[in-house]
C-alpha cells in the first residue's frame, strides 16, 4: 500500500474509533437516567480511546515525516496554526454556551461529556502535530545515537497508551514512577536544538514569538482539562491519562528549552550571521566556477561581498588583462570622477600598488589631498588581485571614519580577494581551454574538408603506375595534388604548394582545387592553364599569398608529356634508356606574384617524350628543405640517388623507401613545412 493509502486508512480508523467512543459513552450515560439497556464496558472504552490516540499519532507521523522542507519557522507556524485552530474552536464552543446555554443545559451530564469528548479530539490532534514536528526539528542533523534515543522514547510514549486500561490518580506518586523513563528520554531529546544555530536574527525573534504562543495554547488546553477534572463528572478523564500527560510535558519541555536557547543566542546572532555570510560568500565564489558563470559575475560578487561584509561605505574594482590593459571597472558608492581624484592623490604620494595590501588610515592627511577634502571618505584599504605572480587587478574599499579597518577586516577581505583571484584566473584558463578546444574542432573540420579535396583514389591506367603521399606540418596544410582524365589515353596532373601553412594555406588550397577543376575541363595547354589560373586566383588570393604549381598533361598514346612550372620545384625524370636522371626545368613564376597580363611573359611550356620504364617524380619543397638535428637539408641529391638506385621497383616500393630514408634523416627534428610527392612510372 502507498503512503497515501496508509494516510487515508489511519484517518478513517481514527475518526471511526472516536465516533464509536463518543456514541458508546453517550449511550451509556443516557441509559443511567432512562429505561434503556446499554453499557459500554471499560475495556472497550479504553480500547477505542487507545485506538483513536494511536492512529491519530500515526496519521501525523506519516503526514509530517514525508515533508522534505527544513524551514523551521514553517514547522513552528504549523504547530501554532493547529493549536490556535483547535483552541479557537474549543473557546468558541464555550462562548456559545455562555451566551445561549441555560443553567440546566450547562449542568447536563450528557452534554458536558459530549463537549469533553470533543476536547479530547482537539487536544489529541494538537499534541500529535506538535509531537512529530518537534521530532523533525530534534532529528535535524541526526546521529545514530540520537536516532536510537528517539526510537526508545517514541516506543515508551506509544506504550504509555496502555495506561488507558489502568486507573491512575494524579495525586498518587506511583504514577510518576511509570512516567520517569518517559520524562528522562524526553529531557535528553529537548537538549538537541541544533536547528537554532541555523536561524538568523529575524528568524530567532519569529521563533520566540511562535514558541510563546504555542506554550500559551498548551497551557490553555491543560487548564481546560484540569478545570473539567475538578468540576465535572467525566466518563473519560484526560487529567489521569499518562499518555496525554507525558506527550504534553514533552512538547512544553521542548518549547521552554528552545525559548531559553533562542533568548541566549540573540545577543550573538549578528556576529554568527556575519561569519555565516562570509562562508556563504566563499561558497558563492566556488559555485560561480562550478556552474560555469562568467568572470564578470565574480567581479560583482567580490565587490558586493567586500562592501557588505566589512560595512564599507564605498569602493571600486579594477580588472586588467594579461598585458596590463583595463578589462573591467566597477564602482559602488563613489563616482568615477572621485575615483580619479583619489588615484591622483595616491600617485602624487608615490603609492605603488604591488602584491601586498596597503592601508591608509587617513587619506585627507596625505600631501596634495586638496581635491579630496570635500569627500566623506577617510580610510582606504587597497588590495591587489594576484594569481601565480600575475596581476589581475586592484580592489579599493573606503570608509568615512579614520583608521576604520581592523586586522580582522583586512584578513577577511584578503581571503575574499585571494579566492576571487583564483576564480578569475580559472575562468581565464577555462576560456583559453574553450578557445583551444574550439580551434581544435575547427582544425578537425578543416582537416576533413581538406582530405575530401584530395583525390580519394589513384587513377587506374594500364600504361601508368601512380603513387601519391602527402603530410601536413600542422593539422591542415597547403600542399595540393590532383588528377583529371580527358580520356583513357590522356591525363592531366597537378601538384602545388601554397605559401605558408595551417588553416589559411588550407583554404587557399581549396581555392586552387576549384580553379583546377574548372579550367582543366577546357583541355587547354599547360602554359595557358597557368595564365588562366593566375588570373582567377588573383581576384581572391590574399596579397601576401602565392602558389607554386606544376601542371602536366600525359598522352599515353603518343608517349609525350607537356609540362608547365609556376615557380614549383623542378620535376625529377629518370630515363630508362640512358639510365640518366634530369630535372625538368622551365621558366615559371608563382601564381599570384604578378596579377596582371604580364604574367604570360613569365611562363613557358615544355614538351618531352618518354619510354616504358621511365619514372617521373613531382614533389613539394617540404621534402628537399627538411632538416636533421644538425640543420642539414635533405636536398635534391638524396632524392636523386634514391631514384637512381631503386628505379627498378614499382612506385609503391619507391615511395616507401623515400619515406623510410626521409624519416631516418630528419629523426626527432620537427618538420615546419608540408611535404608531398607523386611518383609516376610509365609501363
């Protein structure tokens, strides 16, 4: 069954048992003066009363126990409202009897017992609510031992309900022997008032008022119980009920204990509030980092907390960046003009703000202070913000009295500033990390884009073997190569190198890709291609950028190569007939260096024939200009010798050997340029 289900069940049992008790007792009394045969035995009367007590208390145990709130004022208010409501109903009934009741009616035994049974219900509801509210407050920040004490006390209280089945005279001291264990455990629990420490000054006054009212309500109920005990013949008498007496004593004992503790705590509340406020400010600074707040919020927290904690009249905060430039300025209680005048006085008196706080007891007694004499501020506390020997800013606090900052105040503010400095530095490190992460993400995207710009596979041609390799010095680079098949017997190839490296070079390479794919389809000669490419790139290329390029057209049917070079490294050509290696050099100027019609004068086309077994290597300067630990360049000769020795291998094997020797040569030396090569073997 759910908690809600139990709540409804207990409520029904409680109401039914009380109604059965009222009806049974009234019928019993009625039968005494009338010819009516009905008598409710003491056993059943006590059983119904015990059942009513038990399930009413269980009802409030569930109702209050499932509430998660730790608002102590709200809890006390709940006890007061329940008590005030019940006592008001009781007093209203008495008032109505006073106005309209006849003397005969007032002395009627049946009527008086009906009213008393009604009071039994009100008192029980009030006590049950108060009992479990105090439980919640007592067990605030509970321990295992405290839990055990409460469990024993609660069991004793519930067992005391069995006293309903026995007669006790309140003037017989034997009853107190039964009540001593209940009283002792209740007294121990009444000393657990940790909740008081968590109230501020205003809340303590509210608690005192509510507790006084609860005490008044409690004694009003007791007065009514004992008034009827001595003045009326009752079929049930709560004045002789051990359970009601024990629970009432427990609630009143806790009220008096809490009242005394609250009264003794009042004089020191402001001090504790200040200390608690300081702790909360530290927590707030820490949370601002955890919650990902902005650095500006730390600035506001720092100056506001500093002003309120030491009751400063005004202040300002200056924040600088890593280069010492002003990043933020916040002033509270003082104008920017007055800040400027005070700073000018400090400069004239040669106050150099270093990494130590400076305290000026009377600023108006300084030299050259004529301009600030009319200002109300006298004491100045100057605290620099530092983190890892880096200055982050300066906090200045002002008071209207001379020598108004004591050592404790200075220590508190220095702690605030130290915490805030760490927070500010952390925010900047986080910002740097985010920027770096964003940059890495952009590089990753650029790398993927660049990868998509390069050919995804080699051209398949029965007359050619082709192997390509490229590697960027950074995440992305500016080396570029591409192919285009006019037909199965004619192929265009290009290899290029954009000035610089990194993302800017990669974006320029993307432009080159577009120009190549656009112009190559026209099947124009290599020299004309260079002219048109220079014209196209000249419009969008940055002024400081240029591209070196080699463009060649291979005719496998006629076994010829047409080649044009725009300032690029000369291609390496191995002649299988003569076993000679030569460089295919031709006049050429990098694309984008000259951006007018004169460029055509600086480019030429070269045409050669090839035979089966010949090899052509196209490469970028990242290969030949790579250095080893001694600063020696890889150079042309090493590449040339590798080709001469291993020309009998296929292009993949030649490529692997070049890379092996290349990495063996460069070793641990970092490479500062992209490197790319194309190996073409004619078969």
